[in-house]
C-alpha cells in the first residue's frame, strides 16, 4: 500500500479516491502527516458524507460531523490530525448523484 504524505514532492502526496455513486465507504488510504486537505466535487444534488480517520485501520472515528453539500466543489481542511488511515463514508446519496474526492497530506 502506498503511504501518502511522506514525500517531499507534493504531487506524490495527492490521492484521488474512486468516485462514490451510492451510499457506502471508499477505499482506505494510508497517510503519514497531520495536515489533510480534501477537494470534494458533488454532482446531481445533495450528498451527505464524512471523512473518517483510524490509527489501526479497524476502529474508525469521524474527523468532524457529517456534512450535506449541494452540487459543486467544496474544500475540507484538517490541521493537526494524527491518523494513520483515512476513508470517506457517504450516508445519504440518491441515485444519479456522485461524490469525487482528492486528498493531499503532509
């Protein structure tokens, strides 16, 4: 598994999650760094999601409360969060709506 956040080259610290097309959980990404930024693109209408972190890849906690966002591009930024793994969980997502997220870590 590639670890994001350990390279001096910022381009090597950016990961694009698979697009979420229904309620569910993204793939898990291993990170090394405490500053995380997420650029989130919603299409088709409102979607509710949360960014989760874990120390061990088994026990997960939300980095902040779930958020509902309308179609468009949104940013989420976390400074000083020490986690080893991150993932995205959608809890409300109607048919035809998508969530695309890229993450940078350092």
